[in-house]
């Protein structure tokens, strides 16, 4: 279970289901403080927490010294889903895009330094 910023209990599986339903939603999970001793003694439980997406701040004598965060795993998105996401996107005016890029980026091949 994860606690929201409002204090509500949230089920991790429900969060993952909600995340997959919308391209615009996001959830910020709060880091849990653990002591150096807890890291040593409860490493298995902490690793399972990382697998669930939890983040931990390791403290020594009450002072934060490090953060354990799960690696971001790349999710496969099939072609139909990607097309559906971008279907409502505005069209790109290529001439205007090129003009904007030329205004901020030099095409001079000579190095400046």
C-alpha cells in the first residue's frame, strides 16, 4: 500500500492500472525514510519495495545520506497505442519549424572556439 499526499491509502496495482489508462496522468510517490541499520537488516524487504516502485531515503543518525530509487523500466507500446496517442496532436508546419530552428541554431560549420 502507498499513502497519497492527502493521506489516502492507495493500492500499487490500482495505481499501475490507472497509469496505463491515460497518457496525461502521473503519480508522485513519497520516499520512505529508513535507517542505515534497517537497510542492512531488512534488505530483502527493501528490495521488494524497490520492485514495487517505492523510493527510500537512507539516514545515518537522522541525517539523510542517500536515496534508493527503482530503475525506470522501458515499457513497450504497440503501434496502435502510439498512433492513438498522437492522433489528436496538432499538425506541424514544417516551414515554420525550420524557420524557428534556423533562428536559434547556427548552420555555420566552423567551430566557435
